[in-house]
């Protein structure tokens, strides 16, 4: 028997991308802000090198998750049938 793989619905791909970005941006931003003393009453405020580190973290998250780990967190949750 051959199993046919159903393509993932577009809405699931878009939702996974949005949730992944929010997860890594806010989680990573708060963690970097906490480590660098940039946490404010409203959240975090990153400037200069901490902001660049967050930008690099977002890129590494998506590349490593998609290419090496079998999907990002939200892709793995939403792409299962």
C-alpha cells in the first residue's frame, strides 16, 4: 500500500509562520532584554547589538527549524494531520 501525503493547507502555513515569529521574537527578545538589562515596565527595548542578536536569533530559528530539525515548533504542531 502507498500512503499519499496531503499537502498542508495554506492557512496552516501562514498561521505557523506568524506564531513562530511571535514566539521567537517575544521569547527571545525578553530573554535577551533580561540578560542585557533592557527589560522595561512595558516589555523590552533592544537597541544596538542586542537588537542584532535578536535579528540573528530569528533567522537561525527559522533556518535550523526548517532545515535541520524537521520543522519549527508551530510547523510541527499545525502540520500534523
